[in-house]
């Protein structure tokens, strides 16, 4: 080894840890209470996790990540590997349903960043090192909590740090007021559908780069994103988290997104480094083709179908996007299969994570993928009943939890999402020992452990898993990133209609904006949401653009609505309880819809279930928010011949025949701030978003399409003759035609 003569090494006390800074080599972070030591070799500083003077290979940051990971995996017990293979359910900071020293959080007097009893248990007793974080009190809370977690685990299980993760958490909320200053919240962007509407991979890369920096400042090193599923069926509940239904656009955006997250700004040529965040791309081999648009979070939606024979097409955002990165990280570091059974695509109809042909043959073998494969959450739990959110063991319902773990393990997965309990993993290992012998099963467990550890070594978690809270406050939501996110929101809005150049409007005009009512509804997860009536535009924001007026005094009106939310999302428990099949249509229109054009026999059938045929022919679907259409109709009546501008917050492609004829101007957005719409309506910026999908002509057009086939839905034609097709969007001067439409639409 080369001896470094002048490597300056200093120690700095931080909030919850000690930072060791060296002029040659990476920063190191450790807790004085953990029992580890800082040792020196060849003029460099290293962390010794066992407290001895010997520098073990996995402790030597000069070695490559895979060498270090293999060395550490060989030293781990099966009990420790089992814990490493777990991925916790969602953790909120603070934990509302957990205890702190046996008391509720409110009674305990604890801070939001302190560890709950359940967190202490799964970190110490079950050796969990992959933790999913959902909601947090603030960025500083997340940072302090991370430091508490890292200090706890640093002196245990060979010093393996916690690899904290999050689902996407940058989406804007409607009534946020744009402020370029740092307020401790993350920069605000549209959702992924809005990123797709920019038709700009560079924007997706910028989002990934900024989001990664904010994640790492909060102690998050893995993103459970992007969602690479092609949105081939517009009824799918998770459509708004896709990049649309075009394979080329989606692949380009997925690639850029992953490059932005994984390529550390602290490394050369887009390689791994302490600024990197692992991207867990989902959901292999594509989860958007559920029959009838149903979703596999529930048993009624467990089958993905392929009437258009596009099974391989659905993989393209993975194979040409996530597995073909431009930076040196090369491939997304982790993959999550979806819950679905890829119906009749392999020799057995079981959920993708249990299917050896889907995982070991197609993903590992055909695609050469050797990163982490993590199951989606709770696939090893029992299902309570169809239509109730619970376990999702599709195709293996008769197996025990331990047998499900074993089947998934032997199919090729490395990790079990939503499981804090190591016992069924150990039981699965013991099953394998009986079938294959101890040597073979030890090797199998070490392969998964090595992959999981690589994803900790590459972003530098072993060297420094701690975060500087002062830096967190300075970095998260900083001025320039807030501005970048807001600019992206503006560019994501699609103007569909602008009859007689209604827009841009004149600032200071008198405008009627009716209150918006959200009716009481049962949400996708089965929870009841209370009715609310609110002003879509706060008085503070409104005053910057227009003078609020009554309908009779207004120059024009702006109506804010949501796209249709179908009741039951394809299943009606009351219908099932009354002796029916339970299966109903999913509607993308506001008024009741009867499925007279639907299949009379479902594609996927299951002779082992009480209801084998899942068709919903001639059944009727209703929407929770039919009142949104009532609101537009009433506003049209009140305004007479004066212009009505309709703004739709869109979750799914929508049948526009009910809304469009009532509007003089029509804009759609994908989780953006109301203020962004006003900037566009009043000409502060010009609309530039493009539809990343077709807007369906009718529900009948949806019923006639193939769930797995891109671009096969007849698009809507509006009263001005505009076709709401893929790549369509208006600017103030007419239809947009630029480098983006030339590249992705050929015009």
C-alpha cells in the first residue's frame, strides 16, 4: 500500500456523532458510545468495528464494494443475514401507534426523533437494517432520528449501518404558497406523471439529483422509486406514479431518474459516492396491466393479463432504462417485482416474487441483473378477504408464511418487504438445508447478503452513515431547489383547450372561483375520509392575480376539480355479501357508467376460488366525486356566455366528454400547486406540458382496448377538433410542435 505522508486527520463533535475528516480519503462518522475505534493504516483513518487494531477487509474503504461485501457476508451468522433480508413496514416520526417506554408518544414526553419501543426491538432483536420511513415531523427530525438509529446499530452485527429509505415524497400540495426560501420542507415538484408531461429526461435527471441530495441530508440512502411500470391501462389506481404509456419516453425518463439519484456529485464520471442514493426500480415485469384496470394490492386485482401479447414490451423501461444507465453506476441498484400474477406467462400462476421463471430466469438470467431484488410489501402475510387491505400471497395462499419465504428465496429474491420478523426467514433457511444441504443454503444466503451489503458500501454508509443536522436544515428545501421544483411544476401543466384565445387572462380581472367540495368517501386503503368544503385559492394567493367576485359580477370563472374517483376500485364488498361476484367496473367518468361493452368472460380465471369468472359485464360503476361535474355545470349556467376555465387535478386519464364542452379553456395538472395554474392562466408563464398518454374517447373505448398494449385507446376529440392524443398540448399560440414532439411523436 502507498503510504500517505501528509494526510491531515481531524475530529469534529457533531449533533449525535463524531466526524473524522481526512484530507486524503473519505469522511468517517462514529458514535463514541458504540464501542468502535478509529485506527490508522498507511497514513489513512479507518473504522474498526470490533474495537481491535486489525483492519479487516470489509473495513478497508480502499477495496471495492463487492470485495468488502463478500468478506462481511462470510463473517455473518444466519441469524444476522436473516435480519439483513428484512425490510421494515412504514415508520412515521413520531410513531403514532407505537409506544415509548410503554407509554403513548404524547404521554412519554419524548421527542419525535427518539426511537419507539417497536423500532428498538426490530433493530436489536431482529437485526433489521433496512428501514422504510414515510412521514416525518421535519427534515431535522429525520436527521436526528437517523443519527440515533446509526449510533444504536453501529456497535452491533459487525457495525452494519441502517439503510433508511423512502417512497417518493417531493409531490407538491395544492394550497402551498411558493416561497424560494428554506422552510425545512423538501423542494416541491409534480408527481412522476407530471415529470413525464415535460417530455424532458434532463428534468427527470435534475429531480433525481436534487432529491438525492435532500434524501442524504435527512439520512435516507435508498429511494423506493422510480415506478417504471408502463401505464397501459388508464384505470389503474397507481397510474399517476408512472411515466405514462409510451415505452421510449418512459425508458428515457427512468434512465435519467436513476442516474440522477445514483450518480454522486462527489464522484467523477457519475460513479457511486457519499452523495449517492440507491434507486429501487419497480415493479418488474410491469404492474400496470391488471385485468379491468384492477390493482394487485387486493386479491380481486391479482392477475395481470396480456391480451395484446405485450409482456416483453412492458419490460422496456427496465431493460432499456433502469438497466442501461449513462453513469458509471450502470444499473438501478435494486428491483421490486409487483404483487401480480403474470397470468399464463410461465409454467405456474403465482405472484411474481414467488415465480422462479420471472425472477431467476428472466431477470437474473436473461437480463443479467445481479442487484438486490426486494419483494413488494406484505406478500408473505395472509389475506383477510378480497377487497380488504391485508396480505398479498397471490398464488401461494395455501402455503405457510415460512413456506412463502422459502419459495420466494429459491425464486431468487434477496429481501422481504414489510417484514420485521426474522423467524420465518430462518425457518425458510432450515427448509432449504433439508432439501439442498447446509453448504448450498449457506452459499445461497451469502449471495443475498453480499448484494444487500454492496448497496450499503457503495453510497459510503459504512464510512459515515450520520448526517450533520445543521447541514440538513441548510440543504433541504433551499432557495434554488425550491425554484427549480416550482419551474418544473409550471412545465408539467397541459393546456388541452383554449377556445377563442380565452387565455392568457388579464391580471386584476374580476374572477369567480366556486368553493370545492370533497364528498365523504372511502379511500383506496379502506379508510373513511370526511367531507370537506374549501376555497381552492387562498385569499393571499388570489390577491396577486385577480379580484374575487360573485358570478354575476365576474369577467370569467375558474373551476378547480379532481379527475373522477371510482367507488370500490373494481370490487364491491356489498355486492359480494349479497351473493354477487363482487366485481364491478372502474369508471373514468363522473356520471354512473354501465359496462355494456365489457368482456362477458374474464381472461384470468381461477378454478380454486369461489369466483372463477371475474367479468363485470352490464354492471354499473359510480364515482365518489360526481359533484365535481355538477360544479362545472352549475358554473357554466351562472356564467352564461362569459368564459369558464376548468382546471383538473388528474390522477388518471379521464373521459373528457362530460367536462370539455362546458369549458372555454381546460388545463390539467398532476399534483401541482394552485399558484402554478394561476401563473399560467394569467400569462406569467406559457403552458408547455404534453400529454404522456391518450385521453380516452369514452369508457367503451377503454373496454375495447388491451390492458397491456400501449397507444391502443381511441383518443377524445374536443369541440374545437383537437385530438387529445399522446404528445398533445397547447401553448397560447396553438398546438405545441417542437423537438420533444419530433423525438417522441414523429412530428
